[in-house]
């Protein structure tokens, strides 16, 4: 992976290591659908004027079918489902389950003939998943099947979303795609959020939604599109191995949470797994099918 790819990769690992805590705080006072609506609506408010000014929106909406599909699998479904899951599951469980995204993405692009497994990538994915398991201490609460199912659907959506970008939206302005998808998601959420609108707004929950919108949505998606363009959709999703490590490190350094043996073992495994998992598959004598990666 190039130096630029690593910079984008690490930036996304940090940015998307934060939302789990923010969502957990927000859903304590707001319904998950309200949290998802606030995140998309505020994110759209930030990006929409810029997209209109740069004329990045019109070509995107001319390709509204793949844009709508991307919005449903990457934003509308997952952001509500994660919020719903975090009303009953702890963030460690959610982080571990979402760590399945890279494996799902690699399997999908391999089945599509755009990429292939090699031993190094397979070992990297296994090591990364083992590292996440050590980080969270195998903290899986199987007594909440609906919440676990919600995260399962989220992992599939997160794996499919980047593939849609690469196959149908990669040649469009990233700012327009992000702004357009947030507008669509906000419109879809609106009637449901209106039915669940809170009677009062607490400071912690409100600040969390604002942080989700500005940092983890508006800024994050622009970086994520650049990452997909640089390293491809399957390798881009390996940031889900970094996210739990970032969340735990923030807890230790800022919230005085204990540093456990699992953290000491798991964090280096996560980094090693990410390095191996993002490596390109080695080519044989006959070249593999053209990758999804845009150069």
C-alpha cells in the first residue's frame, strides 16, 4: 500500500473508532432513529452547500439508482441498526461483530472475479479478527439475538457499500456522492424520526449527535472515498480492525479505563492483521481478473 494509502487508512481508523462511544451516549436519551436522522441531516447541511457550489450534485442524482442502493446498504440501514444494537449490546460486542466486514468484502469481490485470496491475506484477516477478539475479551452477549442480527446485517451492508461505490459511483465527484446519499438518508429517516422525536434534548446526547455528524460523517466519508480509490473496497474495510483498538486506547488514556492483558495482546495482532490483510493478492503466471481498485 502506498504512503498516501496508509495515511488515509490510519486516519479512517481513528475517525471511525470514535462513533461507537458517541452512539452509545446518544441512544441513552434519544431513539436510535432520531440519532441516525440527526447525523445524516446535520451532515447533509454541512456538505450540501459546498456540493451545490462546486456543481458536484447534479451528475450524482442523474445516477440515482446506484446512489439509492448505496445509501440503503451503507447509511440508512447500518446507522439505525447500530443504534438499535447499542441500546442492549456493549460497544465491545459491536466492535467485534463489525470486524467481520473485511472478510465479507474480500469474499464478495473474489466471487465477482475482481480479486482473489492468497495465503498472506487470509492469514492477515484471521490474525486481525483474533486481535479484535483479544481486545474485547470475547465479550459476546448471545442473549440478544435481535441486536446481534442487526449488527450482522450491518456488516453485510458495510461490505457491499464500497463495492457499489467502486463499480457504479467511482467516476462521480466524491463530495456529490456523500452529500447526495446523506440527503436521501435524511429524507428516508424523516417520517420515522418525527414519530420518535424527543421531548427534551440532553447536552451529552446532543453533542454526541453533532460529533457524529461533523467528524464521523461529513469529514469521514470524504476520507473514506479517497481511501477506496487508493486501495480498493476490500482492503479499505480492514479499518474495522483498527477501530476497536482506537476506542480502547481512548478509554485508557482519556477515561482512565484499565489496561488489560487482552489489550496488550490484541492491539499488536490488530496492527499485524491489518498490514497483511491490506496486501494485494500475489499474481500467478496468469494474471488475476482486473481488480476493483481505481488507480
